[in-house]
C-alpha cells in the first residue's frame, strides 16, 4: 500500500455522479484543490462499505470548492449509479473493475468472495503536489471503534481544509 509521504499515481476511470457517466481524471483536477479524498471499497453495496460511503456523503465535504471526494469501487458504472442514488451520495463513484488503479495504490484484493482483482477498503488524502498525506487500509468487514474518517479529517486540516469528521454508524444486522 502507498505510504504517507509517497507519491500518488494518477488515475482515469469511468464513473458516475447521479445518473451522469463520465471519465474522471485526477490530473485534470488535483491542482485546483487543496486536497483529494479517495475512498476505495470493493463494492458500494457491501454493508460496512455502504456505511462508510453514507457517512462520507453526509459530511458534505464534496460540496466544497477546495476538495475533491471520489470513491473507487469494483462495481460497474450502472451498479455505482444505483448505489449513489440509494445512498444519496454527493460525490462520484468510479469503477475500477479490473483493479488496475487499486493495484497502483497497493490496495487490490486478489480474491474477495469469489470476485477477483477488486479494490480493497482504504482511504487516502492526496495534496496538489501528489503527496499522500493519509493512507489507511481496513478490512472490508471491519467496524472500527473510531470513525476511519477521523484520520482523513486530520490530514485535510494539515492541507488547510478544515472539516469535521463524520461519525460512521455501522449497522450490526448487515
């Protein structure tokens, strides 16, 4: 996995925000903001991952002009559109179906419930100079005691983006 202080690779992936598909290229946007949050999940439909994405969406971070928030999933663009709508997300969901970008970030899962080469669950903060300011990998089923977005909020503060860390409410019934 990429380490804090390392250089983040570029990415270009198909994605969807609402019902509008597009190609998302980090190189076209990263220098226009103070930081980028990349949330990797194997599927936007996995319960714990849904909970993380929902909390990230309710934080309102994607509404800021100085911040990019993107989620990278192993789902298709069509499945991402459905998840984004169901979870009322205010940020794009990008599709890394072959795991190439997840591999570049060091978070690709070889095998996850008979699915191969999907992104693992991880959070990154990248500054405009492509420096990784925060990197945390989590088990796709882990429900940590503290919100994994707390470390993201702290890294964003270091980048000059003051945000409040949302609480993640994990559903115990899956």
